């Protein structure tokens, strides 16, 4: 019970794990398409970042979309520098499991990505997603500029109206400018392409955007 409570409440500063100065060493190549997953990226490309529960299934959902140049899983919205997966799972880094994607705005749009975000998970569950309990599974939109922030906030109002009509709860999604994004370990990158039978709990609630 104590462990469950700890993992469902963001930690106090005094509880935060110290982390490290060394960055995670990963291969700068998308397992599926070979594109780079670390910046710099071409100037015509844009970035987006979402948290929707376990990042394995979320990453697959987005790499399957047209206009996506590359995807990467990692951690953001926390405090511990360069955290490991095991540290994030303790609930003592304050990070969220997220997917950072690079996309071509000539092929897809941020509005389309937001629509996929809202309809592909349950944004009303607080510090959990399905059976996955913990602060690292919270719903989140982390924006790269003012235009994305404005669009994300407007999309929340729009989708909340749809949820209200369908009888669902209030959205708990965290929406704020992105803080430092830390890449997750190599084995997490494009995990479900490497292990197609791996765990995926991603599921929407059946309400159209």
C-alpha cells in the first residue's frame, strides 16, 4: 500500500533521486526506417512529445503514421538528471514516460497528432493508464512552442466537451512546455518492432475527437 501511494503521487524535492551527469548511450538510428532519432534535424521538420502510459505501444502508434520522420522513447517533466528506467519506475524522479516524435508538417499536422493523442488512450485516469499505476504513466502533452501550447489547450477543451457528452470524467492531462527530454535505454527504443509480441496496454475509450 505504501509503495502504491508513493508511485501515485509526485515526490517531494527531498525525495528526488540524484541521477547522474552522463547521458544515456544509444544508437542514433531508428530501428525501422534508419532515420536519426537525436537532433539536429532538418529545418523543415518539427517535434512533438506525448505521454500516454507505457511508451512502447505509444511509440508504435505514432511511427505507423504518415509524415513521421522518427520516434524515440524517453523521460521528461521530471527532475532527476539522466534517469534510468528503473529509477523512473520508483516514482522518485518525477518523470513521465513519453514519446518524442519528429514529423513533416507538409504531410501531417500537429492537430492530427493531437487527435490521435486524445483518442488512443484514456486521459482521465490521473497517475495511471489502464492497469499501469504510477506517476510515469500520467497523460501529458509537452509543447515545443507557443503555437503548440495554444493548440493543445484548445484541443483539451474540445475533447472534454466530447467526453462530457459521453458521460466520462474530467481530463487529467498535464499540458506544459517541454523540459529536458532524456532518451530511454537502447532496448526501449522501438521496442515493439524488436519484440512484436511484447506488452502493449494502449487503448482509447471509444470517444471520437
